[in-house]
C-alpha cells in the first residue's frame, strides 16, 4: 500500500470520530479502490514486484459535503481525495484498454504479412531440369559465383556490344549499366530484356541481374521479388540457382533468417549437384550465418 493509501486509512480513523456512518461508507470506497488499483498496477507492471505508481492527488479547494453528514475539514478532504482517485483509476483503465487494442491490431498485421510471405515462398515450382541437359537441350550447366559473364570480359564503359543476336546485345548493355553502378538505368534495361526475349537463355541472366541491381541499390524487398520471379518463371534457366542463393541473401537483409533457411533448403533439394562447388560453399556459409538447423 502506498504512503497516500496509509495516510488515507489513518484519516478515516480520525474522521470516524466525527461522523461514523459517513466515514464507514468512505472506508468501503477506499477498500474497493485499493483492490482495483492493485489490479491495474498488475496490468501496468506485470513483472514488477511491488511497483506502484504514487497517485498525484491534491486536496480539492471546493468543499464536498457528504449527504446528511455535518461537513468537517477532515471528512471533506477525504471525500475529495477519494473522488479524485476514482477519476484517475478510470483514466488509467481507459489508457490500458486503448494500448491493448493497438497491440492486437499490430499482432494481426504481422500475422497477415507472415502468412502472405510464407504462401509466396511455398508456391509449387516447375520440376527440376533433367540431369545432363539444360532448357535448350545442351549439356548440364554449373553456375559460377563470379560476376555475370560478359563476352571477352569487356569492362564497363566500353563500346556498346554489337552482334548478330539482339537479345545478347540487349542483355550485355544492361550488364554494363549494372557494372558501372547506374542501377536505375540497368534495371530498366534488364526488365526490357526479360519482357522482349522471355524464351532466350539471357532472360534468366537478366532477371537474376535485375535482382542483384536492386540488392546493390539497397532495396532487398524488390530484390527478393525479382529473384523469386526468376526461379518461378525460369526454373531451368542458368541463373535460377543463383537467384535462390541471392533470395536468401535478400531475406537475411530483411531480418528473416528462418525464411532464408527455407530457400537454401529449396536450392539444395532442387538443384543438388548441378551447382558449382563455389556456390555450394557460399550456401554452406550462408546457412551457418543464418543459424539454419
């Protein structure tokens, strides 16, 4: 019990000698308020032992007379203080209810977001490519972890590529923009490659590089969508395994290690021995960093 409550009890004893019936009635109100205050304190300080908020109550200057009882200074003061305590109790209870309502709203929003993310990451995917052949019927492809390849290793800033293959030229143009860190221009060019040449082998490269551009630009949310789209749209593409690896990286940047672990597991299950030793080593390191089981 707080000092104020102890003082109130003592004041009631004194007031009882002046007006016993009214004092007994106020005593009952104080006892009820003490019980309610303890209940409210347990909500406000659920883990605090003995943690109490000292009510800031000042005696009212206006006299409050108990009905049928002669007004006295002690009784008037006690009545005013008890009334003030009731008002503070009602205000504190209302604030607690508002806080609990807001917390329930936040919990529901987070649960909706988690369900949407889980549903997207667990959508069915196309079967893995047949061992020994890629989407074009050629030999199986291992995916290096070096930067996206460019014909002849041309550096950024070189002359625009020109060949008999417009899809190849368009992709290499986007690659050079990414390499020179002009990310907005690279993203626009790479999107154009995917939309214009969806059947070309470079579509997988372009979609993966689009995700890397977003990642390098500090946009992991957009990057995660781009990587997932590459895996979903071009599961047999040469950069599909890369996209799963970088999708895990994006999820880690979004502070979602559990989801990243699911993605690493998907990468291993679907592509297995088709990925390069370098990528396998990177995945192993990433799983350790994410504390995957």
